[in-house]
């Protein structure tokens, strides 16, 4: 059987790397385990932003300007909503709305989120598995100077402005890792488990908080490799560096690798930070990790696979 790859991912940054793997790994051999701590109910609809970013990215429908939602979107619904005095701080495009309406309907009819997601994956012709980290509800809560905020309240409504004091993942202790994700992590043909360059605190930690995920990473025969979300002290996108500073951490790839200590067998560092190489406690591979073009995404994905092969050959 051809080798498979599992990617633990949040939103935009993770989806970019996943797209790099999508074209590299034989079709059907890529699995994403996706953060659902950002999910929330809005206007009566179930919104799963990271699952949708992954779905739109792998199906070639992602909005490249926004980083979320669909390309070539129209906004008639939002205009009409605002006219009627509805909440418009969280923007739902007309095409995107169809996904949220259908998902809400199917969940209300008793289907599991993993099954609904798999149906969308098939409908949009994606030949990879997209697993929500759990079918059970987990909500990322942000303890801030302005009190405890729901994730989207913090991230979108408040534009990540409040100072973060801590994060918690409500419901995680009771959440169960889905069967598909569990099987993907334990597959004998697995070549690598990749922790995407998503925000470690907001996007990856909720996945790691689901009971069984950490143990599955430790037990995996394939190397576990994290890709840096920090380049030269800055996040490529989003509030990773700001949150690290607020949590009293130096915004550096070293701190990220330390955060994953005990779980990872290797760390992909950006070439701009190559001077830090000797200070890591796991093997490091330095490369240009900025992913703008499709070629960049494939290049980084290839580097991760080469690194995984080297680590596997070296007998971890
Ligand atoms: N992010 C924004 O910054 N503003 C929005 O209005 C917004 C709407 C939105 C709608 C659907 C969806 O799937 C995602 C959306 N996002 C929006 C992105 C999203 O909430 C965050 O980027 C993620 O939760 C973080 O990964």
C-alpha cells in the first residue's frame, strides 16, 4: 500500500500545507485531523470554520484574499441581513451559506459531524479524508483582560485585540476522537504525522486536548513533524506571535518546539532562523517555509516528507 500522511491542522496556514501534500501524496492517502474548537452557532447555523477552510482549499474553492470562505463569493445575504438590523460582524457569503445551512440541517437530523463532512468532501470531489477532531462539541474559550470570550468573539468580533491570559477547551475532556482519525493515526503505511504551521495555542492545542490524540502521536510508528508557524519572530498570518508574548513566551520557533516536546520527532524550521538550529532538542530541518504559490506549498510538503524519510531511516 502506498504511504499515507496525516496532518493536524487549524485554518489557513495548515490548509496551505495540506494543499501541498494533496498533490504530492497519492490520492486518498492524505488525512487531515481538523480543529473544531472554533466552531460555533451563529444565526441558528452550525459554523465549522477550519473544516470549511480545508474543504474549500482542497477542492480549489478557497477565497485567496480572505483566507476563509469561498472564491468569487457574493454578499447579498449579508447586505439584506444588515438592512434588517441583523448581526453582521461575522460574514457569511451567499455560496458559503449553503454549506452551513445543509450542515445544520443534517446535524439536526441526527447525523454526526464526521459523516456530514465526509458527504461534503465527496460532493466537492476532494480525494482526501477530512476528520473533525471529534464529533463531540469542544469550544475554545479565551481568558482575556476583558473576561472569558468565545473563540469567534475574540478572533473576529474583537479582532484578537484583548490581551490573552489563557485558553481552555470546554468539553475536550469528554470528547472522543473519531474512529477514522484514530485509524489514520495508527495506519501501518503512515509515512508522517505532520503538525501544520497553524497557531499552536488556538488551533493545535484543542486537537491535542482530545483524549487519545497525544497517546496516538507518541505511539505512532511514523515520525511526528511540526512545521514552524513563526518566522524571524513573526507569525506568517494571524495572532500567534501576539498571543505568545501575552502568554509570557518568546515568539520564537524554539518556544513552539518546546511546546510540542515529547510529541514530535522533528521540527521544520524556517531558513531565516537557521542560526537557532543547535538549540533544538529534536532533529531540525531548515528550509524556506513561506507558502505563497502552489509550488511553495508543494516544496514545503516535499521537504517534510524527505525529513520524515530521513528520521524513519535513522530509526527515531
Ligand atoms: N474570519 C474573519 O476574520 N471575519 C469573518 O467575517 C469570518 C467569517 C467566516 C465565515 C465562515 C467561515 O468558515 C470562516 C469565517 N472566518 C471569518 C474565518 C474564521 O472564523 C477564522 O479565521 C478561524 O476560525 C481561525 O482559523
